C-alpha cells in the first residue's frame, strides 16, 4: 500500500501448533483465474490490516481478480481463501513512449498461514501471467519487504513529497476562480487536465469514474466561468489520508484548490508529484524532510534482454530496470 512510511499499520500474526499448520498447508489448493468475490472479501476484510472495505477501495483490481482471470489464491478444503494476490494491466505513458506494466496488489495471507511461502508463490504467479500477457514491468505498491526482494523487486520510480502548509484563512484565489468539492461528474474534465502530465497512467473515463467513487477520496475542483481549470485529490480509501496524490491544471488555481483541501483536512498536506516535473507550489518549510525525493514503488522488469533462464526468472529481471523509461503512477492508479 502506498505511503506506508507515513501511514504505519500493525501486522496481524497468530501462532498455531506447527504440526497442525503443516497439515492444513498440505490440504491447500492453488487457484488462478476468476476468484469468487465473497470468500475473497472475507479474507481481505479480516487479514489485510484488520479493517473491512478493501473490495470497495480497489474496484479495478478486484474486478481484474474476479472477472478478468487475474486472481491468484490458495483455497482450503472448505472453499475459503487463505492467501491472495491479483494484478491488473497498467499502461504507463512516458512522454512519447508507452510501457505495459502490471500493477500487483492486495497481497494478503491469513494470519495463521504466514511465512510458508504462500504469498511468494501467488506474487510469482501474477508476474508470470503478466509477462505472458505482454507486461514489461511488474509494480507493487508496498513498503520494501525481503519477500519481494527475493522475487526480484527493487525500489523504483522517483517521486517528490512536499509539505503544503497553506496560509489558512488569508488565502486568496485568483480573480474569477472558485473552488468546490468535485466528484464523479467531473471525471471528463479531470482526465483532460491529467493528460497534461508527461508521466502518467492511461486511464479510461469509466475507470476514473469508478476510482472517484472510492470512499474517502476528496476532490477539490477550481473553476473559472464554469470550466474546471485545476484540481487536486486527497485521500483514497484508508490509504493516502492527508496526502494529495493527484493534481493538475493552472498553477495559481491549483494553489487555491490545495488551500481548500488543506482547510478541509485541517492539517498541512503532503503533496506527491513525479520528481522529474516541477512541484505544484514553492516549498515554505526549512526542514529538508518537508521536501524530499524518494522511490514510490517496488518494480521488477520483465523485459528479457538476452539470457533467458527458465530455472530462475529473477535472473532476467533486475538488470534491465534501469533501461526502462522514466515513469510515474498517480495515487488513484495504484492499483
Ligand atoms: C505480507 C504478507 C502478504 C506475506 O505473506 P506470507 O504468505 O507470509 O509470505 P511468504 O511466506 O511468501 O513470505 C514471508 C516470509 O516467509 C518466508 N518463507 C517462505 N516460505 C517459508 C517456509 N516454508 N517456512 C518459513 N518461512 C518461509 C519468506 O522467505 C519470507 O521471508 P522474508 O520475511 O525474509 O521475506 C502477509 O504478511 C500479509 O498478509 N500481511 C498483511 C497484508 C500486507 O501487508 N500485504 C503486503 C502489501 S500489498
């Protein structure tokens, strides 16, 4: 999950007698394809971070898992899922070029079944299927973990994280500009503005409408003469709270939208942007931690530039990552 370093989560883990867990593991079946929604919902609600609602927060990834054949799970003899991973195609626009990527997410193992290799096998299943379907890059929005490092994922992508303090009630909007709350009816205008960014994910209008319906996704839209001239988005489900993870449009109007977002949130906001683009506002803080650049994703290149060793797919992965074009994934697209 994105921005885990800002939004710390506790991990659930329970202990069972070793013999019992060994026999349970032996009875599991690995399934791939279209998963059943309700058992999947139960696993995610109980075992991702203990809070319900991920099915609604990741509509595109869930759709991919239940109806596009891109779900991977371990199922117990009663039909319950005890581990899950899924992916969806993400087309990265990198200036004049495009890159086919696979966004892998909702990697979850039932707390009693962890550290048995279940998630590793499912993530590898996602990677192999994505590669077969033409993906050049696999992406995982997660804090670095040894499990992902072993599968060939390394920190990648360059993102600026800057604190927006706002000026509070003294904020002035440019003449003729007003800011209001936005929503799914603004999807067309937002998409048009987003396309001014040279690095982004190609997103359909219907996908954006579904993403804007994710709970706790707050859109602030700046308008002039009834035309949307800038916007910013704070929050996405349980993730990215207090974080503006997408913005676009005219600079002064955008600052107005950020001021409104800041006032609505009640605290300074972290604003994300691709490191290769100018940030949307000038930093005011003196603390270097308030304006930093870091990696935003774990990635594994699936492009094989030479040697193909079927015994070790990871040997293909890491070296060519640096040869891929610059890319960026705005918050709504992850995943
Ligand atoms: C992260 C998570 C999915 C890992 O699931 P898992 O099934 O335990 O993962 P694995 O067993 O494949 O790998 C975990 C570790 O067990 C080790 N392992 C694998 N097989 C093993 C075995 N047979 N015996 C002992 N350890 C084993 C792995 O090497 C790995 O070690 P590492 O910690 O050094 O990386 C699980 O902890 C979870 O659901 N967490 C909550 C949700 C979450 O944070 N998801 C990730 C963000 S998308």
